[in-house]
């Protein structure tokens, strides 16, 4: 299959870059490793500082991308062996088996109802369970079921329940040759693993959650009816946010500021005040970086609404018998002394990490990365989307932490650079 541009990664950056190029008349192949496009944005509640609904912005982009006549979307696929020959990138797309015939599945979810297996749902960030055959999430695109073969017991219940006869356990991995004149890398970021900060007890203390888990609790498709603490299902009334959990942290090998944690924590605090009007919310922070348009006003408004901000360094968290948590912290702004505070739910505002999986797509020459393992633009100031490889561009958080508006700008820039290159090649 021949394309003008291969876009790797179907988050908001990959969608935006694909749509920009396709709307200029170029043929695009978008390869996403997950079951659905949408990236992290489709899992967010609302976006700062406007509090617009994230899914309401994301879903039209997802379906426009999926239905565009000049974009071919391949999900649950990975790119391999890309190398440049005669000005073209040749390689292959590895199509992994879903064990469901994509063309026949109607997304009715009868297979899901029939499946007896229950495992943790990665799309709800492990807060609740899902079946071994499942539609990844309600607004998934494409809305096609997949069998989690690792947990499937091969009982056959889904096969019997499927009215379209779409379950197919004979599917095998396939390698499909591809050819593209340019490449855009939009593989995004990874979430910092909250359990790596052992002193905060994530994974050990049930009422310590991370910020993506809180995002999920604040969306309309949330796992519970309201915000609950996972330990005992109680509605929390004294919630702490702990900022810079795994960012600006040399001890964790991540000295970079994640650019979004201050603002998404402030956003979540405002949303929590709506969801749990009686709850007290305290944000423990090093500095508040409210650098974008309207950010300072959003921060000021949140203070005025009654959220407490404590400038501090939290050393560790301990747990009480009733599941409440004690924060041991240094009161940086006032006394400089070690203090403790009790909360019934703690949210770790986890940072962003580089996703180096794009390296597996290339054979031989690789796009250069910087000292933080993000793709390094060949000229950060003048051409932020150009990489060290001819015809290869980078979009969004694959080049460093950034928020959604900056990701969209970056994707537009990558598409413009790719279009100029493609026109020059003609
Ligand atoms: C808790 C939290 C809340 C946030 N809230 C906000 C907010 O309110 N406002 C805001 O502006 N920003 C917010 N952000 C930041 C926002 O998530 C990012 O700016 C945005 O998602 C970046 O989009 P992206 O497309 O670059 O990356 P991603 O969303 O990470 O998308 C990357 C895509 O590439 C795919 N992929 C990865 N590797 C491969 C591969 N090798 N091959 C094929 N596909 C691959 C992934 O599966 C994914 O679909 C928040 C972040 C967090 C953690």
C-alpha cells in the first residue's frame, strides 16, 4: 500500500496531523497500536482552563479521522522495519489479531454480556473490571470488540452469543508491506508509574490514587456513580493533591516539568467541588506554573472558591487503620518545620514520561532523541517539527511534555512541514 504520509500514533496529535494533510489532498495512513484512536485525551474529563468537555471535542475529531476518504486508519497495529530507499519509506504494518472479524462486528456487546471472565479494565485505569471480550470504551473508534486472549478461557460463550458470527479464534498476526513518502511520529507520552514513588504508597494504600484515575472518576462514563474512594467505597470529604509526583524529580530520572500537572490538578479540584460540594480540597505544591492563556485567572478563581494551597515538600504518606492517610510534609512557606495532615483520599498528580516505542518502527537510522529521551527537533526554535531524518516529522508530546492546545499547534506544524516536503518532491 502506498501513501503520502504515514502517521504513527492516533492521539489528538496524530488525528490533527492526519486531518490537516488529508484536507490538503494527501493520502494518509494512520497506524495506532491500541484498539481505538483517541489517545489520552478521550479519557479526560474536562480541559483546563475553559472546562470544555474533553470527549465532546475528541469524538468528532475521532470520527472525522475514521471516516475521511483520504485517511486509512489501522488500529491494534504497529509499524516495523521502516527505512528510506529512493526517497520513500518502506516498511510493514504488523496487524495483531483481535480475534473478532472487524468487518462483521456490529459493536452490540452481546459477547461482553456472555463472557464469564472479569479482569481489571485498563481504560478505567484499573478502578473497575471488564470482560475478556470487550469494546474498549463506549466512544471507541472503531467500535469493534476484541478478545483479550491472555485472560480468555476459550469457553466459547462469546461465539455462541455473537449474532454476527464475528468471533474468530483462528486469526493470526499479519505483516502488511507499506510505502510512504513521509512520516509523522505522534506516539505521545507515557504516564509516570505512581508506584515508583514508594514513599507515597500507591498500590499499597488503597486510598492513594493517581490523577488519571481521578480523571476517570470525573467523566460522564465514570466507573462509579459519584467520586468514591477505592478502599471502602466511601465518598471522600477531605482530599489531598500531591503535585510533581514523578516530575521535576532527579531521583526518579525525570527532571523535566510535565507542563500540565499544576493546571490539571487545579481543574480536577474545581470539578470535585462540583461533584462533592461538602469536600475540603488541599493542593500540596512546590510552585504553581500557571503560564498559559487564562491559567493564572483559573488558579486565582480556584483559590477564591476555597481550595487550599500549601507550599510544601511531602516526604512520605502513612496509612491509618480506617484507610485515612497521613501526609508528612515540610511546611516550606511558613514555619519550615515538618508537619502532618490527615486526608481520606490522596491524588498523586503524576508526570509525563517519554514514549520511546517509536524506535521499534525504524530499521537502521533512527530519529535523534534529546537527553530526556524525547524526539529532538533539528531546530527547536525555528522548526520544532523537523527531526534529524529527512521526511520524518514529530507532532505533539512525542517531542516533550505539552498541553492539548500546544499539541494541536505542533501537529499543524508537522503537517505543514510534511506538505511542503511532499510538494517539493512532486
Ligand atoms: C491526568 C491528566 C490530565 C490532563 N488534562 C489536560 C487538560 O485538561 N488540558 C490539556 O490541555 N491537557 C491535559 N493533559 C495533557 C494531554 O493528555 C496531552 O497534552 C495530550 O493527550 C497529548 O496528545 P498526544 O497525541 O501528543 O499524545 P497521546 O494522547 O499520548 O497519544 C499518543 C497515541 O499514540 C499511540 N501510540 C503510542 N506508541 C505507539 C506506537 N509505537 N505505534 C502506534 N501508536 C502508538 C498511543 O496509543 C496513543 O493513542 C492531561 C494529562 C494528564 C496525565
